[in-house]
C-alpha cells in the first residue's frame, strides 16, 4: 500500500524528508525516498508520519539501498523497523492497515441461490445422468448381441 510519508531523522528533526511507502506492516516499512540519503544513516533513529491518518511512528533505519536510474532522478529505498508501539498507536496502525474501506478485495462469488443451484446440480444431476447413460449402453449391447430375426433370413 502506497502512502505519502514524512520522515524526520534524529540528527535534524527540523528538516523533513518525503517519500512513499512501498511496503507497510505493523513491524516496519520500506520507503522510497525521492532524494539521496547517505548510507551512514543506517541505525539512525527516525520518526515516520503517515500523512493520510496522522500516525507518528518511531523506528530505526536498518537498510539503505540507492536506486540509480538513467531516465528518472535517483531514488533511495530505506527499510525502517518500528520501535515498540504504545497500545493506542498500535491500535491506530492496525485499524489503518486492516480495517479501512477498500483495503480488502473481496473475491467474486456466486450468490446464495446460484450456489444452491450449483450444489443441487452437482449432487442430483450426475446420478440421474449416470442412470440414463447406463440404460443407453445396456440397450446398445442388447442390440449388438441379439440381432433381430427380421434382419437375417432363416434357412
């Protein structure tokens, strides 16, 4: 889920670094920054603010991966591990991750009546069909094994 985030690094709380989350969970986040960040920022404390819901999350940068690109300005992927969250913050994050409208894509399934019809068709129809097909096979075997007397003249 992509969210715009504001990051404040421990060495300069007044300057904000902006980015977009590429992965977000209750344990951490991967953020794509639109500017370079030195690799020396690993293990630096950071405050991440989810702008959509206004949740502030404290954490530590555990990985920095520069993403050079010829066609676009270079970006940086940083992995943040969240510090233990307060109960209130944890509940806000869980509500945001799992309970917001349109977060889950519901599978397309038939309605109850269509499902009932499919079940009945599956349970009832094959035995009826099997009886009908077995009668047809039996009739064919009779016709082949006992030729009618009118087909062949008697000597």
